[in-house]
């Protein structure tokens, strides 16, 4: 490897890694902001939160990697142009195309890595991310009984404490309302002091109460004036409350498998073939249920008309009925037609939903390839654009990167929606790539041929000459 190649690679790989890390970090902060209410106040271990953030970061790679390639390529070639290093390369016989070759090899390697990641790593990361997020959002908030407040998160209990020690174990003026037996028996426990601690397996919350009374009131649901009432004094009482629902429980991953986002290419092909077969079978059943009777009635009407010689059979039959019978027959026919129309609409909605679900499989199948191609396409845009504008640093490369990526992303989202709604075929997922490809080709040709198309001074000279000729 030549020294110039090492220089170009060092100049390219550094911004690439930095931009990729920052992109993932920004997307991760957006994720944390969205789910902050589900993460805070539940007593989650740091390892659980770190695991969730790791899996979430993996799901952001498809968006972070292309923009990192785009930004790094613009910044690298822009720095070379701004510092006249690109001019020195050309003077030494190194063309722009040759200068882009080391970066192109890295991007080609990233293209293969991106496809492997999308097809093998992404489904597993998405599965673990969904399972971990579901378990966290399902977990109840950590137990926090505050002095002077009624705590109602424990099922069947309402607890109030007057004072609480700093370590949270020593309690004073404790009142516990026990509703575990429903409305048939209401128990109220009052104690001057006590302590609270969780069991070793964190399944029970144990209260040890001292110097208090237990009040029990029975009810049969009918006699509200004469209900048995019992008062018991105690010097020490133990209460165990089940808090197993507050623990962080792991859900089996098998319950989340089967989603199109958690499949590789082979699994997507198999699933699409199976779903298409099921949908075709439903189409066949629909034709037998709805269309076949219509054909039978049409055939029956044609046979009767041919024997009677009357071409308008329904009108002829209606003329033979009385006014009341004719009105009932028309209303009955209208109801039958409306019922058939509603049933047909129900089938249409069902088929549309199932077709959309199949389209989502196609979208995910093509996305695994478009992710890889996006890295290459955006490099073909970024590197020539940087060599043309000859501006490095963070300002112009960042603005240009955001602009090009927003164009790619918006076109991709519009195309994806069209594919999902069957307005376009699955190949519509490549529209964003087809839009960016001509831009990349034009910019590459302009950069490698030293064209003055993007040179502002050449345009000023052109319009100046044009203005002078007009006068």
C-alpha cells in the first residue's frame, strides 16, 4: 500500500467512525427520551438498561451507516480540496478517481458487512430488543411508600405511614387497609411502629408491626346496619404481601418470533410463499361463497327466459305480484343486496389487510439489499461533491449530508408506503436508489473530468458574456 493510500484511508476512516458513533448516539438519545417514563422509577439493574440500549443501538445501524459514509466522504474530499492536497495529487499524476479508490474499497467492504448485518444480525437484535423493551414496559414501578401518602400499587392493599427512616425500614404510625378478601370482609391494621423489608428472593414484602390493633368488619352484602365487628390488640404482628409482579421477568423469545422484522431472507421467502398460498385459498373460498350463487341465478334466469321467451324476467315476475307483495319483494331484495355488499366489503378489507402484511415481508426483504446499496450510492454522491465544493470542516459537509440523506430518506418512505398499500410492486423499494443513482453519476463525471459545471466563477463569466452580447 502506498503512502498516499494510507493518508487517504486515515483521513476517511476517522470521520467515518466518528460520524457513525454520533449518529447512533443521537438516535439512541431520541429513543431514551421516548421511553424515559418506562425506564425511570422501576429499580431496573444497570445490566438490563445497558442490554436494552445495546439492542436498540443495533436497530439504528441501517440509518446511521449510510449517513456516516456520506458525511465522511464529503468531509475527506472537501478537506483535500480546501488544503490544495487534491491539486497536489493531480500534479503528481493521481486523478480524482484514483484518489477515491481507497475509500471506495472501504465502502465496498462496508456494503458486504451491511448486508450480512441486515440479514443475520439485525433479526436477532430486533428480537431481543422487542422482548427486553416489552419486559421493561410491563414491569411495575419500584415500591416507594412515602410518608403521609396512601400507597395503592400493591394489589388488595392500601398503606399509609406517618414517618419513615432514611433507610426505608423503620416505620411509625402505620395504617394498612386489607381488601384481599373483597367486600365480604374489610380489615384495617393500625400500629404505632414497625419495620419493612423484602424477602431474600424479592417475592414478598414483610411487615413487622408493634403495639397496634386489627379491625375486622364482615358483610353479607345485604344487611349494612348490623355487621359483625371485631377488634384485636397485638404487641407484634407479621404480614407478608406478594410482590412477585414487581420483579423483572423475562419473556420467552419464542412468543415474539415470526415477525417479518425478525427474519432473514430465506425465512422471508418461506413466509411469503406460505402467506400467498393461504391468501389464494381464501380467494377461492370467497369466489365459491359469493360469486358462484350469482352465476347460478344468472344461469337460472337465462334458462327461464329462453323457455318463456321473456327477456326481462324480474320485471315480468314483479308485474304479477300485488302492490304489497311487490314492495316486500323489493325490500327483501334490497336487504339481500345490502347484506351481500357488506359481506363483500368485509372480504375486501380482510384481503387488503392480509395483502399489506405480505407486502411488509417484501419490504423487509428488499430493505436488506437497499441498506447495502445505500452506502455505495451515497459514497458516489459524497466523494465527488466534496472534491467539487472543496470545503472541509463540519459546516458544509454536515449541511450537504443532511440534505442528501433527507432526500434519500423521504423518497424511500414515500415508496415504502406505496409498496405497503399495493400502489407499487415490491420493486418500488428501489425508487430512492434510482433517484440517487443519476445524481451520483453526474457528480462523479463532473469531479473526474474537472468540469466547471459547479464552479461559480465560470457561471459568472458565462452570464457576463451573455449580458455583454445582449447589449
